[in-house]
């Protein structure tokens, strides 16, 4: 009789143990709806790479393609007293492009109507007279209600209305605005470019 009770007890213990350690049923995950991309992409935050601008032909161009480069953003004009700065800009571009430097040229007609004509007129003039090879984009406004969002952002980092043609913003390799230079302030620009490029 004792053996029966002992056997019964053992069976109860084993049954309880198995019930407590029974694995949870595997529930299959719901399939991803067809066509839905679940890839997590890091968004560009507070840097220049968040912007798209228009090329001369009207195509949208993402500035993310310049990620990791030192960028000099310049608003330009072809009939300005500062227009000969194109010579120095091109020289800097040639000197430093192999080290990850680029100039982004944005013609602007807001100052004395000194950038007349369409993109082709402006680009032809700049290549014919100054042999520029750095990227030149469609005309924009840099002040006012219709200003480019890029310039709204640039000015939020280095405040102040754009006063004239050939104002320059230097952007570091992280896409952040490092320095701003007024049109007649050419002396310190090259040293700042070199400092951002590093070794």
C-alpha cells in the first residue's frame, strides 16, 4: 500500500514539473505587407545634408552627396564688383578638391540685379571668363519670403541677413556651418578651408 501511495506521489510531482516547464508555443510573426520597407534609415538631422536644391536643368539634387566633404557655399553674380573672385574660388577648388573640398555656387539676382539671364547665360559666362569647374546651381533668393530653405538654415547658424553677392559659408565634414565670411573678407577663407580639411 505504501508503495502505491509513493508511486502516486511521484507521478503527481512529475506531472506538475512537466506542466511548469512546458515551453511556450511558437507563434509565427505576421508577415510584412508586400512592398513595405522595414529598413530603419538614419535621418539627416541638423546639417546641410537634409537639403535638396535645383541643378541648372531643374533636376533636384540632394546635398547628401557631399557628405564628409568640406563645403564652401557662395551666392554669386556675374556683373558685380566681386565677380572676379571667381578666379580665386576656382583656384581653391583646384588646390583642395582632391582632399575632399567642394564649392557650391548659387547665383542670385537680389543685389542690384547683377545676375541677369537664365542658368545657361550665367554658366556660359562663368566658364568662358573664369573657367569654373565646381558645381553651379539654379538661381535662388537668399533673403526674404522666397529665400531658399538652405539659406534660411545657413543664416540660422551664422545669423544675419545676406548683405551682398559672394557671401560665403564654410561647412565642415559633419555638415555643420563652421564659419561665415562677408564678400570682401577673402583673406581668412583659405586658412579656414585648410583648417577644416586637416591633414
